[in-house]
């Protein structure tokens, strides 16, 4: 378990450490655990919580018992049972999954939108039905009152598939050339879609008419932002009846009140990367927004950063486990990350032991991630003679400098300046002399000529005065 802290917020990475290969026998795994302390101490919260190469999307069922993830290669879906802390089933698919939705409370009804314009339905036993949509899809939402699936993609139309009648209905004609994302409000079921032109269109499913249009591309441009191209909408999420968060392809998150066409707040990630996921955390009034590089948590009223997580690999999707402080990510790597942040909420019921574990770690604090590393700037590297290491694995770029191993730093400093201890000793002696001088009466104005002689005479006078005082006291 790795522990990092930013803004005094502890973040526990539960998936840190090496994972053992699947082809190893149980006997060899036990032998490795005896030899390697890191393998023995690692926490495997859910057994085999990973994909063969890459994971693209991750979601939690409404009852909280099942975690589902899709990835490659081959294209597949894996379902993990949190009550058993292990994998429940795995199903391989014909083509890669763009996104998916769990329609039931458990895993028994799932819809997959695939790359080849396919829409695949799965029931509890497995594959149930497959159909196609006219154009390539990018996202879809489920309208519960009418049992309609709304598909958006590389077309100006929004395709509607009714699951009760089992047929396509008349599509919605929009002004957009293409649409990237969509969402349906859980309270009043307003349908919103984000377009490639940087606009959000809101539709009423009852009358199938457009009721609102937001130009987010113009609102995302502030005094501090530098935008090279037209910002398109890359993420969309409703919060309650009136709030909506919109993420752009240039790295801005805009929070709207549906009663106003101007955003309440504009938050810039400053990376210029498309926003991939937006989540709301209601206990602390936070918004969790993520691009492929960083997950930022910030206050939705002030925009002040609460904390952030920067994983080793690129992020594809973020999922916040309901009513808890657990965060899961799908990455460009086999292992899916699990983070536990106690400030956000308690651990889920199925892993309540994490609370007592983190309390023990708080009582016995260990070194954090960066205690074994030293932050150096480019100028420091040149002074140490290590500028040739830039670009190698020994230095990790961070902000305006690099992180390097503390042992390598001390060794290089000793070789670059072998008399550093003597200089340190002289500096300490000088500081002590300065402290004693500060206690004496100091002259405000010294003569321009022979300053040192004047200081010496003043010191001698001070010593004589002290000596005479002692004689009088005796």
C-alpha cells in the first residue's frame, strides 16, 4: 500500500506493488511471498482486478455488489463480486466496447455499444441479442420512464431504440454535425447531448422538442486560458435537478445552473487534454474531474483544489464507489487502480477493514512516497554534474524540475563538493557568533572608513562596561 499526501489529504493506493503472473503455480507464488517482503505486504483487495492489456470503462451496479469493467485484448467484460472479493465471470466480445450501461440493479441486464456500430444486449446467462445503428455511436443513455435508449455519434441524428416494443423510433434531428456525449437528468429526465461544435443541446423526451441550447465553447475561454482550436464537448454529467457539469476537449470544466446560460464556475486543468470523466461528491460539495493525466478534486462553489491524483499510466475512466471514499480507475495498463481517501467517506461495507487499517497507519506513520526522493531543478543538476541524466529512468520529470533518488543525490553532492562538511561547520560557527553579537548594543551608523576597526573599538568598550558592572556588583 502506497500512501501519498496532497493538501494534507491522505490517499491510499491499494493496487500499488507488483502483480504476480497468472501462469505461476501456487507453490512458486508461496515461495516468492516468503522471499520478497513487498509481495508479502501488498494488499490484493479484489483478486485478479485487472485486464490482459488495457481497461477502458469501469462501473458499479446500483446495488453496489458488482463492479464491471471492459477492456482489450481480446475485447472482453469482467464482472467482480465484492461480497466474494473475486471475479464472478468473464465474457469475450466480437469487437471493442465504446461504452456500456448496467440497466438492472445487479449484473443481469447490460447494454454494450461497440465499435462496429453494434449494440449488444446481455442477460444473466450471457449474450441475448445484437442489433446495429446506422452510424458509428460514441455514447448512449437510458430513459427509464419510456424504456428508450438514446444513441449519439457521428451523425446529426439521435437514434432511439425502444426496449419495450423492440424497435427503433423516429430519431431526433439536431443542428450538430456530430455528437460526442449525452446524459439524462435523473430527476426530471431532461436529455442533454454535447456536440463537436462545443454546444450542449437539451431536449424534452415527452414532446421530442429542443428546449435549450448552451454555447460552452465561448464560455470556456477566460483570461487565463490558451486555446488553440475549437473546444468540443467531451464529458457531460447532471447533478440533481438543476446542476450540470460540462467538460471540453481543451481541458476546461464548466458548472452550469440550468436556469442560466452563463457558467457558475470555469475550472481549467491546464494540461490541454480532453476531460474524460466528471463525478460529483455530495458530502464535501466536490467535483471530481479527470483527463488522461490527472484526477482533480475541487470545490464546486469556489473552484479551490481539494486534492489530486496523478497515476503512473494514462486514465481512461474514473468511477466513484457510492457513499464511500473509494475511487477506481480504468487505465492504459493491465492493472486497474483502486484508491481509498478516508476524508471523502468511509470504506464500503465489503472492505470495512480498510478503516481500521488506515487508523493504524495514522497512529504509526511511515515514510510517504516522496520521502526517498529529492526534488532538484535543472540548475541543481548542472551544479552536480548530472545534466546528462535528463531523459533517463533515474530522473522523473515533475513540474519545473525532477525527482531523483535521495541516495544518488547525496553521493553526487559528496563527489561534487567534498568539503561541504567544513563549509557547513564554518556556517554554524558564524551563525552562533552572529547570535551573540545581536545581544550587544549595536551602532546604527558606522563610519565609511575603517568599519572593522570601529566595530572592534565598540566591542572593546562594551566588554569594559560589562567588566565594570560586574566589579560594582561585587
